[in-house]
C-alpha cells in the first residue's frame, strides 16, 4: 500500500506565488533581515539572468508554506526573498506611475502586491509580514505615503526602508541606458521574468504539526538561522495560540533590552 505524501512540491516563479496567493509570515519568523549587500546581490543576479538570452530560468531556492483554515498560506521559510521581490515590483510600478507611462502594465503589477477582500470591503497586501514589521512594511507599500514614508523604529524597519530606497534607485539604473520610449518594455520584461522564470521550489507542508521542525532544518537562502532564531522558534511553538502574542511581545522587549546593553558596553 502506497503511503500518502505529506508534502506538495511545485516549481513556480516567485512572482506567480505572490500573484496567486495570500501569504502571511507567522510570529515565530524573524524580522526582515536583508542588508543592502544581500538586496543588491539579488537584483544584480536577476539582471544577469534576464540579460542572458541563453538563461531560461533562475533558481531562487526553496519556499516552505503551510495552508491555514482561513485560506491564506503561512510562510515558514522564504519570507526574506518574497519581501524583497515585493519591494522590487512595488518600485517598478512606482517608476511607471511617476513617468505616467504604461497604465495597463502599472495596473497589472498591482495584482502582485494587493488583493480585494470583498467581505471586509478592503484592499489587503498579498504578503503580510510578522507582527513587528507588518505595519511598517504596509505603510512603505502604500502609494499615498511615498513622499512621506513612516519613521523606522527598529533595525528591521531601517532595513525595509533601505531596501525600498535601493530598489527605487536600481529600477532607474535598469532603464537608464534605454530610450524612454521603451522603458515600459524593459521593465515589463523584468516583471515577466520574476513571474515566470525566477523559479523556486514551493514546498507545502500539510499542517502546523511539523512546521516548527521544518524551520529548524531549512534556512533562507544566504541568511543562516541563528541560535537565537531557533530558541525563539521553540519558545513560540510552546506558547500556543492563547499566549503567542504575549510571547512575541516579551521576546521583542527582552531582545531590545539586550541590544541596548550591548550598545552601552
């Protein structure tokens, strides 16, 4: 008798994941951690792949998700890449808006970033970050705040803002050597590549029973899990739904106190 598979494995483009799903980063996941070096490495790797006519696909590693009863997918591994690609797509869209060109492409890119929740009569982000970063990340994605961005209050917020700034500058560099008449075509090529050819292995775990174990054995590409991440992951797994928010707040307070102490020393 064949044992039923516990996992579902597909190989979509990372943009396709953003476009088709509602994604949430659970509280046990670390805050946004990509430095300028890591963000720019991702962008330049994409540029190299897009510029090489022989390249049919670019592999971005594994993303691990679990389904929830509400219909969204919880991101167990891969949130750093998903967030950074979201930031890049947001800034491609903003460039087109600023230049007042390609309204159809601009409108289409929006579907990678947000969706309409009819029951709530609200526009919600495709990617919801953890408790520490979500409000700041959402504010940075908001077009109404592009000229008055929120003030970062945490290291992860500063990294998110830096990633937005780097993405905005990089989008300008992508089109800088091209005639303005073809800027839309150039950026549309990037969006298509991100959607279809910047591939990941999407591993769906059926339930939360083994999600924390998966986190212990899989790391984001280029950002290794620290011992503190593993300790936090274990504590949050033991807290349960009723005390998870309390554990999150307690961890964040203690971690900030430790950082302040190290700074004083």
